[in-house]
C-alpha cells in the first residue's frame, strides 16, 4: 500500500448509560475493533488517558462491559486556553454470542489501547469432522 | 486559531451555560449523523487530527492530545517560534489472515497539524511525554510572556 490515509479528527461519541451516573461527568464510547479467530475473540478499544488500574471489565450472562476512568490530568494552577476535546469516562457493552471461557480472559493495556482476549469455551471451538468412507 | 474561552464573561444573558450549549450541539450532531455539518465534526471542533487542548499556568503552556496506539517513535514534534507542529502516523498492525472482523472502527493513517501558541515561548525548553496514549507537551513561556508581579509604592 503506497497511499496513506490522512487521519480525520472525530468527535467522541457521548453515551447515556443504562444506569445513571452517581458522579457527574461525560461518558464516551470507545472505538473498538473486534475480530474472531478459531479459538478466541479479540477486542481492541481506544481508551486514551486511562491507566491500567482504572479499567474494569465485566462479563456476566453473555454481556461484556468495559469501562475506564480518566483522572483529570491538569494541575490546579492551569487555566484553559483552547479546548477541542473533552474527557470523561469510557463505557461500552457488548453481547457475546459465543460461550467464553471466563477464567482465561486476558486484558492488556498499552499506549491507551485495551487489548482483550476472550478465549472461546471448548464447546464453541469449531471442530473439523472427518468423514470416513464406509 | 486560538480562541479564548468565553466562560469568563458571566452568562452573557444566555439561558444556558456555554458548556450546556456545546453539549447539546454535540448531541444534535451525533443524532443527525452529522447531516448538519460534515460527519464527525461540529461547529465547536477543529477538523484536523489530532484535536488538542491547550492550557497555561504562570510558567508554562501545556498542549495535550489523545494519541492512542501511537508509538513515541512515530510522533514528530517541531517548534518554530510560536508554532508547534505535530505529525506522525498511526499504524494498526495486521492481526493475521485468520482474523475475521466483526467491527473495525479504529483507523490508521498519517496526521499533521500546526498549532499556534498564544504567546512567546522558550523553544529550548520543551518537554513531551506520552502516557497511556495521552501526549502532554510542556512548553516554557518566554520571559516576556510570564506574568510579573509589580509592587505599588
């Protein structure tokens, strides 16, 4: 590929979460990539500004919830000059169609991107069936 | 390019605060799928990636931008006078041929932007730090741009 795409600034999507927030503040939808291989489902989510300790991942009844908190990074002395983006929590839910092996879920946070590996439970792994000529 | 926030002016007779109006505009834009403006942009936002926030204290300007999944090696920063140029490339490595995508919302590509700082700066005293996908550039103000206490005799 010789032609490169120019990145465009995108407005962050604000969400209304099913439960009302106890703390006031904005909530955004992180952008995600989700792809599937034979044995696992992988989710990548852009969550800039979120530290590893501020992420929570929850899988319950086939619903995967990811949320991340962004701590305010300005020091108290600072005053705003220009504000083009807002910060807040990240929140998103997905319904998973495959059975996931909950014990083997692995999450990694690198450069503001969450990488979540969701290994499929044994029964959801596709099985090659050999037909033997009788 | 630099717009001082209007927040300092007490309400200006608006029934809503500036923040609330901005929020409504953002939601409207999202609901209409960007029909009112270009997709993904609103009248309050810049169209060039990356979006930046600038703030200041007595001694420094702080430029912050969200660059998730971009390695420090792929970011170029250049400062000339009051102009700070940010450029680079976001690469999304291939996940192999076996990966079958359900969703692909994250984008790769190049970016380049010049930001005019609101005052004179010490170009030799710039510091940039990338943590959790958030780039913070701290630029020291030039002597002339720093507030000076004047004692009244």
